[in-house]
C-alpha cells in the first residue's frame, strides 16, 4: 500500500500535475467550504493540540509526538480547501510555503517535505499507513481509522474552533 501511494505521488509530481489551475482551485474551495478537522492515526495518544502546537507540527519545528513517535505530515495538494486552511494557519502564501520547505530540506532541518496528496481517500490511506501521521481533512470526509483531535479544546464545528 505504501509503495502504491508513493508511486502515485511521484508520478503526479513528475508529470507536472502537482499544481492546479486557479479555476480548479476556486471550484475546490467552493465545493469544500465545511469545517476542517485535524486528524491523526487512532494509535496516536494525542487528543488535544493548541494552535501554537499545531503550527509547530506543520512547520516541522516539532518532530515527534509524546513517547517519541515521529510526526509524518500529510497535506493536500495546492488548491485544495484543506491546503488553503493550512496556509491560513501558518500565515503563508503557497509560494512561501514551498520556499519554506525547500529551505528546511536544503539546510538539513527536515529530511523531506510533507507528503502532498490529491484526495481525501489518499489521505485516509496515508493516515492509516503512518502511526505518526497528521493531516487536515474536511470533516465530512473523516473515515474510520482517523482520530479527530481537538484544537484549543474545541472540535470542528464548535464555537471557538480556530480552523473554521
């Protein structure tokens, strides 16, 4: 399963399909304007994260979960609604995000950029595959095997949830 997931990601990256046109991106945002959940593997002991902790995780400043389990970042491809929410959380543009991760890898502060996937189905497989996975998923697309984590003590859709 892991090999298949990686092969699909590499093939899409090599063919230049990693970026989406602005029209596709706009349709994606319009179609997926629901709450975005922070999800981890059911095996992950974390149940609540602060916004600051979430930023540290998604910028690679924090590399491991409590107990030493390595964090594996799973993000949506550019143009996806979940990616837009991530960029808002990090206060970065798409180009700044790409430059940030390129610099992290170049300086040796990260081994690789986060895995960028094109569908929620692929995210589900990745979260199930990596016990340390962390992803943002449209709440409607949360599947068995994914554990929704509170952010700042709130679940998606609740008043005060910071990723609405």
